[in-house]
C-alpha cells in the first residue's frame, strides 16, 4: 500500500481530488511528501473536524512508509503521533528557554522527540515539594530549539494519567537538573478520542 492509499484508508484524504476548494490537492500532498514535509501534510489532513481520529495502527503504517522512503524525521513524527493516539492524549504548549547566560542550557537540542526532561505540572509530594513528571518533547515545525528561543512543542508523558488535569493556560516548567530550564504555557490538553 502506498502513502496516498494509507491516507485514504485512514479517512484523511478524499480519493482522487480534494473535496473542498480549501482542502489540499493530491499533487500538493505529493509535493510535500517528496520534500519530507510529512509533519505539515499530516497536520493539514487532520484539521477538518469531520474526520475521525487516526488509529495507532495507521500511524504505525505511515511510520513504516516514511522509513522505506528514508525520511527519518517523518518516521519519528508518525511514531510520536501513534503514541499520542495510543495514550489518548495530546498536549501542546508554548515553550520558552532562557538565554544561555540565564539558564542551564548552553546549546540547542534536537526537537524530534529525543529529549525527555522533567516537568513541574503543579503536582506536589507529601512534603510539599514539586512532584516532577517525565515527558518527551517534540518541537513543532523546526528541527532544534536553543537558549533564548521559543516554540510550540508537544509533550508525550511517560505516565499520561498524571497529566490529564492540565488545561489551556496552565503554566508548567521544564527541568534538566535543579534550575528551571524552560517555562511553558499549555495551549492544548485534550483526549484524542473524546472529551475530558
């Protein structure tokens, strides 16, 4: 099965042509895929509210297709989306890193889900200290994020149930050790398959 057939079978692309003048055409989709624009393609195709959520098995198939085409970042993105669907949780936030002179980070990090920092999401230990939680971090639409920069990120918690109470507007902090390594404002915290 080729990539377009996978997208059609997932209900992400109307067969043959775009159903609406604002929808992407098959040629536009192929052009983006040819230039490793999978993140953009999948984001575009998921936006219409009438489509059902993409099941984890389709994300796995898309990851395999991206690997066959030697698109490593696209394959990683599809695996990331598979985990979000599996965990039934999408968390997006606006993350700001302090400048190198003010924070612990001196260099940029890979934005493709490699980093798994600790996060203060507002939970407390019995003695009143922060109960930090682990979540992998994906930087949207850019390969790296460095000191003094800001970007929209996605978080993939190690223990999703601990994160379900987050709401848009909540402030959370990223830690790579004792000092705060970044601050974030939650933009979206939602279930993939339902409300709550």
